[in-house]
C-alpha cells in the first residue's frame, strides 16, 4: 500500500489544508521510496529531518530535499510556523514506465523497464491539542536535545567542581602528613 492519499488524510484529520511539494518523473522506482515515506509519515518536521539524515538509501536524500521544499513553501507562501509543522501525508506513485530493449542472441530482445516515480509530501500545522500533548511529554525532539545538552553541561561543571575540591583536600591532606612526619622526626 502506498499510504494515505490527500483525500484520505483529509478525511482522517477532519480538515482540508496543508502545503504540498511534489517531485515528478524521478528516475527511481516508487517501491524504493515507500519504506522511507512510511517511517516519516505523521512525524513533526524536526524528527522527520533527523530520520532522513540517518538513512543510507539514495531515496532518503531525494525525500530530504523535497521535505525542505515543502517546509519552505509552508513558511514563505502560507506564513506557517516551522516549529508547528508535521508531515500530514506522503506517498510515491509510479510514473509511466519507459520501455527499452536490449539485443540478445539469435535475434531476440529482452525488455528493460525503466521505472520512475512521482513523490508528494504534504505538511501542515499541528492543532493545539497535539501541541499540548507534545509539551506534556517533554516537548519536541529539538527541545529534548537542548535539555539533554544543558543537563550534560551542568553535570560536567559539577564534576569539575568536585574534582577541584577533592584535589584541594588531597593537597591539604598531603601537607598535613608531611608536617606530621616532620614533627615525628624532630621528636626522635
């Protein structure tokens, strides 16, 4: 299955809308796009970008450019907030197949099917209920990353402070043992 189309996504969401970006006549089979598109459907834009950057297949790089185009369309043309965008629908349809022939032995020919695809991504703003749910869960991926970085920096600063403190106390303890050793030698 190719995933929900525009009319199905609108029926599920209950509203019409969203901003679309299409890439037509891509010389790659639609079946190579579909597993990547299935993973990013329904994600917010920052999570979808991170997911696409981790993929090693060639289709992911093409989809990443198309997602960037859809987001820029939404921001520039419809004045939507980039932080609130999510992937509403994404699908890859087959374009007409180009047929080529390869000569074979004894006057025969084999058919080469040069497949292509039309890829579509629709982004839309999240409604207030979804944004509240994300905020209750700790926010989006970007804010989670900021919190983790801030926490790790605080832990590193605390560890450096305790190391400095322990070095100072060990230096004081070392001086104390040297002075006690000197007094013991004098008493002998």
